[in-house]
C-alpha cells in the first residue's frame, strides 16, 4: 500500500483526547514489515501524540457483472480474529521499541 493511502485511512480516525479527526499531515509513517504498519500520529488541535500499529491488507476490487449491476464476487475482507489480537499482544509484550532493528533490511 502506498503511504498516502495509509495516511488517508487515518483521517477517518479521531483523537482519543479531544475527538478531532486527524489530517493527513498529522500522520508520520515510521515503517512497515509486510502487512504490519507503524505510525506516529499527533493531533493538530490538542497536540496529543500516539503510536499506531495496524495490520493492513490490500483487497481485490470486486468484479461486476456484464450488465454493470451487482457484483459477481463479494469480498468484504477478513475480520480481526481473537488469534490476531493475541498475536499482536504477544508481539508487543516482547517488543523493546527499537523500530530501527525491526525494519532493518536483512
């Protein structure tokens, strides 16, 4: 995914402190590894900062029927499962905050 798409997605989110929607310029992408993205977000109103870890997967654009009407292949994406949440919890429990090492080219 391109960085601008990630930033645009974050504009649908609100600051937990003041409720203001984030702007694209409020979002800094720290890095990513496969589908896992790490972002630093600062609210332009109250200046609250937070780190965001998100799993984002690209989905296929659904095809339409030859009449241009309904979709023939419905794909709504995958829901976050309990295993996804537990995996993230385990990852964060052992993560020492060293993003440089995490995104280092191997």
